[in-house]
């Protein structure tokens, strides 16, 4: 007997859906029967993902919106509900870094470096604020808008996308790691807050994946590895970067009430062993 996909006709929303990782998540959710709303700032990459979903027989709706615009999110909720019904699965994938919140030097090699530029002391307030706002508030605001109907209905799933830098601070990107650590904390706080309302909240913590945001940091123009990439791989026991498909198993497990109905407040690394490795 054929059984329907476990997300059949459920409305799912993926923010940051035009990106390398979240676009694959959206396609995977659609393959499991979900009607997927794709959210991002620009329509063009969303339409590309939607076209792929529709070509495979799925349903997709493009909802261009800034996750920091609460009024826009409210309007998007009305549009999604009109097309697909209330969202019962939210993937908070929007996020990113800012060069003005990134130190150019990994460490200070001498006292003189404190005045040389490119260090912690040269991070800008606006850059750091932007990183925290995008990653933390860009998770909190969509959750406020889309999780309230879940709580009122007594069921729902929220999956936040964090980063390996949230567990182990990485050189250069202290603001980004701090913002993602805050996302981990928010995930666990929300899991407790919403548990008796029937809403599960978990996070996936990707290790190192090459995306458009970090390609220039991890690869050379000829496709080789930068020194930073070589350090990363030396501390990743599986010895490779992740592929977007590596995240799908954790995503679908957490989204499946039958498989993960007793899982909430979990912050799960998918990183080839990076966070488990001590360096020795």
C-alpha cells in the first residue's frame, strides 16, 4: 500500500530560501509533500527554486520579504495562509556575516598589532549590530509571526539554522559566532516556552559548507583551498566540506512528528566531526 509523504499538504516556510543550503532544504521538504513558501529579499533566486519544485510536481510560493520587517512578515503570513493554509513548519535559515564585523587578522601576534588595523579593535558598531540583528532578530521575528498560529493550533515545528561557530568561537568571525550562539540559546528557550503548546523547536548546526557568502574566504580564484580552508579540513575528522544534501537527513528527521515527536530543544551539529575534535 502506498502511503502519502509525511508532510503531505502541510504548509512550510523556509527563510533564506534563495541560498545554497536553504534552497536544498526547501526542495527536500517539497519532495516530502509540503507546500513550501520561499522567503528571501530577492525574488529571482526564489523563482529559480520554485521552478525546480514545480518541475518535480510540488507546490511552491515565492514570498519576497525582509525577515527584519515585521509588517512585511505579517503580510506574508496572510498571503501564505491564503495559498496554503497556516504554516506548521518554519525553517529559519536567513542569516549571514558582515565584513565590518570580521577581523582581518586571526590573532594579535605582538602588542604592536593592536594598532596595526584589521583586528577586534577595528570592528565597527554598525557591522556588529547588523550581524546580531540579521541572525538573532531574523530568527526571532519570523518565529513571533508564524509560531503564534502554531501555538494556537496546538502543533507545529520550528527548525533554526545555526553554525559551528556557535559552539567553538572561530578566529576572525567573533560577532557571527556570538550571534549564532544567541540563536542556540533562543532555540532552547523557545523549546521550553512552547512545549506545552505542542510546538517543537530545534536547531541544526552546519559545519563548513561552501556557499556564495564564504566562497572567497575558502577557495582561491583557481578553485584551490585557502590557508583557512586547510585549517578547517585539518580539524574536520571526515576531511571534507559538507554538501547541502548532508543537512537533509537531520532536517527531515526533526520535521517528522512521528520520528522526532519527543525531540525539542536539541541543537544538532552536522559538521563531519568538527565540534567533536580537540585538535589533538
